C-alpha cells in the first residue's frame, strides 16, 4: 500500500506545473518548494531543495499557498479558548519573525562564562569536574526571562498586537537558549583546553 501511494505521489510530482509554493507551519517556519501536493490525506507532500519527497501533517500547518491560492489548515478548537484564524496568523507571523531575533549580549556571555570558568576554578581550589556547573546555571538563567517588548522591532501594523508579540517572544526565547548553549559549550571546551596548557591538571 505504501509503495502504491509513493508511486502515485511521484507520478503527480512528475506531471505537476512547477511554481513557487509556500508551506507555513504553526511554529513559524516557512518552507518554499517548486512542487507541492495537497490531497485528501492527513499529509501535505512536497519536494525539498535536494529533490527528496517529504511530508508534513496538516495539523502542523497554518496555511499553504499554491498557484496564488491560499488554503488554511488551522481550525480553532470550539471547545477550548483557542486563537481565531486571524489571531493565529498574527501569532505565527510573530514566531516567524522571532527566528531572526538577535541576543548578542546573552549569547556572547555564554561564550565568556564557558571560557573563563575552567581557568578560574583551579585558582580557587575547585576541580575541573565542577566546571560545567556555572555555564549550565548561566544558560538556565537565560531561559527564565522572556524577551522584553522594547527589545523587539515591531512592525507598525503589529504594534500593540499581543498575539504577534507573544509569538515573537516564544521563538526568540528558544533561539536565545539554543545559541547560548552552543556558545557556552564551545567556550567551555576552549577553556578546558587552555587550562590544560596553563595548569596541566587532569580531569
């Protein structure tokens, strides 16, 4: 059955009219593809930039744009207090824009903390086994505060739009944490290497 479905998809793709289509996921990520298939199944199929056939569950998608037409997959939950379609569009737009948020001070701080900790700990009589603690605590602390509104360059049409702002803050905060982890680990590795050269101690 799976083989038959895959062959069907490939036939559709091979006969499709190539045009730039857009898949906009609920996490704010946009996927652009030249070949897109939307059928009655629970999935949307598309070709990646590498030419591979991929699929995404419709429940993960806000909308799909194809041949100048927009098809919205998000459906508000009538039972819970969920966003309307318009509110969700603002929220998803905020999540999308939040992916480009820059947190140079926090991220650079992770690199500094990771680098300095292995160099300072031996001076105060602490073993190298404790060195990951400080960078970990720093990263944990970074994850607590949210991105403040005054740090966001709000488009005029989204000023005072709380759904957009919440979406932006959600993605920006995740990006800040991930980047801080990366720089902290990189700084920590560099600090340990340098401390070996300076103090010649063993782990």
